[in-house]
C-alpha cells in the first residue's frame, strides 16, 4: 500500500528478514514509481535480484547506510519511502526499534 500511495519518483528503502512471501506483486509498482531501491539486511541480495529488472538497485550493509545513500541520491521532488517489506528481526528487536533507528538516522543528516 505504501508504494501505491506515494508520489513518484521515489527512492525505496527496504529489507530485513524475509517472511517467505513473494515480491512479485510489488514489481509493477516499483517499476512505475521507483527511481531507485536500496536494500539492506538478510533479504538484500534476493530483493536486489528480483527488483533489478524494474529499477536501479543498491545493496548496503545496514539501515544507516541506506538512509545516507537515499539522502545522497534524492533530488528536489523525490520521495524517500522506508517500507521494508520484511521483518525487522535480523538486525533489530522489533519493528518499533527499527522505526526509531530510521528516524534517528534521518535526524542525523
């Protein structure tokens, strides 16, 4: 829903631990709206493989790097969307901690 509702062009930050579902339902929306996808966490390589067919892809080591790269990449009018599409348990205690860390990294920019 986040990809559908956001204004293009967008830079999508996603990743974490896979939940076992398919990313294929997202491909059309990523192709339509995303100018770049930045992946981190355990799922980063698989997500990059799936989405490289429809947008520019970057793979980074962690969420902090993803936020920094999105800042370097974004231009006036772009939307940066943090919508992980994965669980947080590979790097964080839970989704709330991941969200707090995202906000912390954004405020550090």
